[in-house]
C-alpha cells in the first residue's frame, strides 16, 4: 500500500532509526512523503497519534516465535486508534560492528532484550562475547557508531547497519530463521472505506464473553454460520477475573457487508465488551479459505 | 500437590538455583525428597527427562504479559512428555545487590532478557544503571555474589536473594504487578490415572485443523455439544503453510470419562494432527463454568 499526500505524513514507531518497525513503515507507506518519528516506548507512539503530534503509527502485534504483543493489544483497546493496514517483516538479526572492527576482537554485543533472547545459540557458541541490553535494535547500531570502541558490536537489521554506515560481522545469527513479525498501521480515525488494493479485506476485533459454558462456541458460531473465515483467535485471561477471558479474533470480510454486520450484531448479543480494532487489507493471499 | 517417593526425585528446570522455575518446583513437589537439576536451555530440560537423567521437569508455558512460550509448546509436541500438574507463580522482580552494596552506587544490573524487558520503567527512572543480559534471573544473583563488585546488581526473585545471601536493594521493580507465569510438571510417562487432590481435572491438547472454512467452529463444537468448558484457546500460524494453524486448547474434564473420549474422537475426525499434552488437576478453582 502506498499513500500519496502533499504534506509529509509523520509516522511514529517504537525504537530508533533502523528498527524493524522502520522497515515495516517502508513496506506500508513507501519512501516518499514520510517523516519518521522514532519514540522510546509503545505508549509514546500511541500518545503521539492520539494527540495529533503524528499522523500514523506503526506497531508490532505478533511474532511467530514470541507470540502476541499483549501490551500493544491493551493500547489498541485503550486508545482506540483504528488499524488501516498490516504487513509482515522477516526478522533477521546480524552482528554489526564499527567499520574498523573485526569479529575476533568483539567482547560485548548490545541490543534489545528480545533480540538478545533470539540469539542464544550464537552467545552459547561465542562465550567471549557478553550480551548487554539496549532499548532498541536500531539504536544499538547508532550507539556503537557514536562511540569509539571497536570491541563493542550491535545486533540489528542490515538496514540499520547501512543507515549508520556500520559493518555486518556475522549475518543472520538468530536461533530460528522462521522469525516474522506482523506490524499494523494506525491513524486517529478510520477512513470512510478501506483502501483499494490487493489482498482480501480483513477485520480485527476484541471481545469479552459472558462467563458461561459454551460462550466461545456461540461467539465462533456467529462467524461460522455465515461462512466467515477466522484467521486468528487467542484467549487471554482477564486480570483479577478468574475464568473470564478477552479474545482477539481476526476474520476475512468487509465490515460494510451485510453478513459481517449481522455477525457483529449477533456477537454483540453474547459479549460484555466488543471492540472493532480495524478493517483493512490482508497482507497475505490465502491459498484456500 | 505433593509426591512422596523413597529415593529422591530428580527435577530438571531451566535456569540456575533461585529461578522462578525453582519456586514453581517447590509449589508442585514441596521441599522433601527433591533433587534439583538446573540446566541452561529449555531443550536440555526436555532431553534430561527423555533420557532418564531426570525424573521430572518443570517448565513455563505462558505468562500473563508475554503470552505463550511457543518454544516449550514445540518441545511438548516433539518430546511428548506428558503434563502431570500445573501451578501459577507471581513474578516479582527485585533489584538485588551484594551484602555491602548500596543502591546509589549501582551502575549495572544483570538479568535474563525477559526480566530486563519487564523493568523498563525502572531503567527509565534510573538512567545511571545499565541493563545487561544474563542467561538466568537466579543465576544473575549467583554471578554478583561470586564476583567482588558492589556496583553490579542482579534482578531476580526474593528467593534467589535469600539463597545466595544477597540483599534486596529495591523490591518489586517490575513494570506491571499483574505478572504471573503458569508452569507445568512433566514426566517421561503419564500415570495410569491423574492424582487425587483439589482442583478440577483439566486436559491440554494441540491440534491442526484441516484447511477448510468453518474448521475451528467444528472443532470447538466437539466440546460445546458435550457441555465441556474451554479454559484456553490459541491459534498459531504453521510455518511454511500459509493459512493453516496449530491450535492449543485446554478444557475442564477427565479424559477417562465417556464425554471427553467422545469429544476427542469427534475432534480426531476433523483434524490432521491431534496430540494430548496431558490430563491433570487445575491449579485454579473456577467461579462458574
């Protein structure tokens, strides 16, 4: 998807320049007419769009290895910023050094804790390199380039290495190469209709069922009885309410269509809370549905 | 639940002595007749039980903030070690120093990347303290006590502080206090029948649906039509098979009962893979079901 506007679109994301969120931003909005606004925490990113400081936000919602980013689902519900689009980014972690650095002399590697936790085999095989936490993957490359020490490396994307003029010392050091993160694009308000483009329309919702036997079955029925395909379902225990659950659900369909409207009305009869997080184009082409 | 045996029961867990897994182990098996076997990686823990080096394993499967531990679900399916019991541990992270340490002099804090990632507010408010990754929470306390440097602190449980004779400098520094991890107890073979005790019987299963519309609805129906209550459901995309999903599902019931057997047979008709991960006593009392 590419958005064309006359004045630059300010896009907030968590992390520093060169973060995987920036790559997601490029995939979602292209290179032109985009002004990047890197921020330290996810809540800062949501606040930037809510307050009008930024026009769009790009945030991760799930990773194939680490699962759903519950914090961002909480923010989606609290801020109610609608999802406009989604994209998937392959996460490749590289050991990155200063231009004059050599792999044999590296004694410390800095990066975001999640990235360090996805490179445990590398650290096991290279006991001379100590892992150290940094607030961001992209920011760790910036930090080593601002410093003077060729024995300190960063772990980040190849885009971050290129952006800051650093050198890749060891490519793809992540434990598992099937590592993808799904990012979504947010705005303050949803467009009147989802943009045209390839990909089927898809909706993301969250709901809390009434605490009764068979509650989930009845909710899933609202979609199945109308031949609507689900692409994600996840239960999450509600804090302080044992045996009650929040559900995250994605389904293929257009919320303006009668069958989707009916399914949502039907679901509303059976839920205590029901929130539409967005209706947008799917980033994947289903093989069969 | 407490298990009584004549020879000590060797229990493997990931991390060093004082890890949250050790606390889970105490909750599950008590103090007596238990020999702890701390190991570095989750896969080592599964291998220890599979090879007979250990009698039991205690592993985390989900956290209220970080979600499901997908790696351990993969190991559960690959090793097929049955779940015997479950427990929940409240995760409290403390800043822990050497006995002679003072908070004002701390410049570095070491811990597991996940623990560091759950104390971001603390690090934001204490810019003079650098976060550094360590392979384990409990092990980080051991490391500072083996060293000589009173400016290095660890982040771990109060049990770890006590075990190694270290001092808590700041208690409960985690960002979110509603932080609980669910642990399960594994053995090489399931007992002939689940042990007596409080708590309803519960089963954990994993399955892959056939790739067709309404597949999940039909699977959930196998339980709902028999009034069986679900306590967890989660979809996980299958690697390399777009639009196909693995589901993790927990339900209340005894697998020896006719209605559960029938539900499982019914589910078997509609799934490509169906695995029982265990049938055990629930750690929680439902308010209503």
